[in-house]
């Protein structure tokens, strides 16, 4: 465990809390992509199958349970809550996210640490997480005004994986740990946020509304 | 060893 990793996991948790607060307090999921949320449920389920097979960890296990529970809750709200589901931008959330699942599955089939059920699914979840934000970024581009909570949610979500990159650099030098799969996927994931980060920081510094081109 | 590293991260 190192400070980068701890900060990264807390940032990830914060992003989910911000989203839950937004949905619960405003009773609205306007600007949130249900497709991205669906993909995150798939990411967490395929990654945390080892909850039951590997020894529990005082740190990881609670986080895994919280990530699973919150991501499923968010999808439930957006799909079934009578008030919230009306606010979902169904016609703007148009990214064909199913086209993301198959390539990640095929890639995981061929590139994984070990050809076992758990390892292939784990690789699948790493690859899928890298691209899961795409529907959300596409939806933000078509949103006329992005509310602060949504902007902060996406920013924290991007920041957490950037902090993981620092954690991996630290672990490479301090613990001589090398993990190509999450490293490359994490780089791709963070790179996808590049232009969002640029516009987010610009709007924050000029104290103006966040607007993506 | 080609044992995959344990998934000690989230």
C-alpha cells in the first residue's frame, strides 16, 4: 500500500459518492450516461469474482463490496426509479457500448496473465474499464450545460486512474512490480480523459461553465 | 514463475 494508491481509491470512492449525491439530491440523472454505468457494473462484477475465492482483505474487500453495491444501485436508480428514470437523456446517450464489450472480451481471451477463468475475466474488466467512460464523454459533448456535480464526477473518475499510474510507477521502483496489462490499459484510460481534463481545468480557472466542443 | 501476480489492487 502507498499514498498514491490510497488517494486513488479514495478519489474513486469520492467520484461514486458525488454521483449518488447528485442522483439522490436532485432526483435527476440528466447528463449521466446509463451505458457507462452499465459497463461499470460489468467491470466490477468481472473483476471482483475473486471476492469468494481469494482470502479476504481488510482493505480491498470493503471497497469491492462498496463499488459493486453502488454501481448496481446507480443503474437501478437510472432504470427503475420512477422519478430519476424520466430524467435520463435516452436520446443523447447514443454510444454503441456493446461494440466495446466484444473487442475487450476477445483481447482478454488472447492477452491475460494466465489462461484461467478468473484471470481472463480480470483482464476483460481491465480493458473494459479503460473504454467504459466513452459513452459518458460522448454524452457530455452533446450536453448543452453540464452541471457541476456531473463535471466533478467525471473529473474524479479520470483522476483516480491517473493516481493509479503514479502508484504503479512507485511500485515499479519501490517493489519492482511489473504489470503490463493494467499499466497500458490505465494509460489509455487516462489519455481518453485528456481533453475533458483540459476543458474542466480551463472552466475551473476561468470560473465559467464547463462546455465540451 | 509464470504465476500471475495476486490481484492486490482494486
